[in-house]
C-alpha cells in the first residue's frame, strides 16, 4: 500500500499482541486511515485493540487538531493516546521531517488500563496536579507503569515525577514531551475522546502486562567512580577529599587524544542511582551536563542538585558512545530472555541525523537487536524514563518501553 511503513511480523506472547504502521500520505485523513489499516492488519482482526498510541507530525499544520479530536472514532481501540510531534519512527525507519503518521495497537488480555489527563494548577497549598482518575484512589494495579505524554510549556514534569516517586515509589514512568511546536498551545494531546493543548495525558498500565523500560543516555564513563566530599546545591566542591577540578585534571591526563577532545566539548557527570552499590555498570548513573568550572576555586557546576556522600563518575557523549550504549542495553535485554511483544520509543530530537552519521539509527538498533518488533515512537523535546528505582526527565536520551507479559 502506498505510503505505508510496516513493522515486520507481529509478535505474540501470553496472548499479548501488537501491530503498528506508519503512513507518509500528504493528506492527514488518508494518512491516518492507511496507518490504521496497516496496524490492524498486523494486529489481527480478532476485535478492537485495548490500547492505541498515535503520533502525528507537525507538518500537517492546521489539519492536525480537527483530525486528532476525532481519533477515538477512527482508531479501533478501547483507549487511545496520542500527540503531535516533530518527527516519528516506525519499524526501522525514522521520519524526521515531512508529513507522517504512526499508529501502534496492542491487544493486552488481563491488563488493567486507566487513562488520565492532568493539568498543573496553583492552589492555596501551592502547585498541584489535578485530574487523577477516581479508579486509582484505592491503589494502583500490580506491575503498574505509567505511559506519559506531556506538553513541555505547561506541564512541569520534574515536579510530577517527584510527586509520583513520593506517592508510588518504584513505579516506572516512560514517555516523552510533545514536540509539535515551539510555544504554548501548539501541541495537541489526546486521551480517549478528549483533546488538550496543555498538561499531560497518559495511561496507567498493569495487571497482566508489564512495561520494561530501557533508558539509553548515550554516554560512557571515563575515570573511576568518586565520592562527593564537599558540595553545595548544584556545585561539586570536592571529590574524594580533593578539589573537583583537580580530580578531573587527573583523569584528563590519562586519556587519549579523542577522549580529551570530548572532555572539552561534551563533558557530563553521572550520579549513581543506587548509592549502596559496590560496583557500577552502564545504566547505573543519572547523567547530567557539567555546566562550568572555576579554575581558581576548583569547583564544578553541574545540571543537578548534589550532596555529600553521593557517588559520581565523569562521562562523555558522542555518536559512537550513544550507539554503543543503546546496543549494549538492548543486548542485555535480549540476553535476559526478553519476551517483549512491542515497543514504544521516545528519542531526543537532538539524536537522529543531528547526532548519527547513519540514518534511522535508534529505530534500526531496536529492530536489529530485539526485532522484529511492532514499534513506533517520536523525537521528543525531553524523554522520560527511570534510572534505578526513580524516574527522571532526560535529554539526548532514547527511552524505550518494552511491552511484555507480567510474570
């Protein structure tokens, strides 16, 4: 069928089944119809899907909002979730620009799905997120995860994640910030038969299905882990009893030429997600930028709040590191015996051709290591995913939700 990108053979495990497709038809209504037909064909025609996730590229302009307001009528699923995006991916193809629509369908027997739409409001007690479904008042389902799409201009996701970590510790949140425009009101978010231009939409998923997150921050460590011995707010003053900059210079002196260049152009610091670990591997650090250094005092300013006693390690990022990190984490899932039947991918809009010299990088890696998997995703203005037992907002990251039977 013209303009369709299939996702390979549908997968099934424990009765779970997914299907997905994308269309680049220039007419939005036609593109949605083509993508829906492709996704239904892969899913199988045994009845409507339980969950649909739809991404629509901003290239469709003024046609987007009316089309998205009727998604629940055109997409055969019990729960429909969607948003506007800068670019999207389906199967092993990435559509970074131009018109494109992707539709992902999942049949999830035994799963509990609770859709939600949240708005951030100022109250007498301070800021609050309103809109939590009454179905969650008596507790979240077993194996719960939250799939979340948010507007970057009106939803303070860091505060939302902190609230969730406090109220529901250990529940992973995976998703991304809508990227369909550059000012408030330019994004459209959909859940069920309602559309919004602010806040966040999502679905709590649990019961017979589990979301297994894979969060690739695209960095690799240099030097060795060090303990913060003096700090204030976002400033690291001492590492292991020495000025932080002195420790960095020691590491720099032992690096080769290429890594020295990366230290000067792309230096990051990773904070151990679990401070009680005795050894660390990829994925154990929350990576943040090094914002600056003071050569006189020897302190380093970083893009995170830090405190004495935390273990940190310096990291660098380039395309090779980003590739190796993603492949390594996906390979770990394969070697674990992944039973994933489908995937949603939330990758930074600074990745793609802006980072890699080969096209379709993240989409192709997922399929090469774990495929064929019915998969879709989009290029986000911020990616949401857990490191350790807590969920964070990321940049330059690929955050992937693997759907598998709960066991």
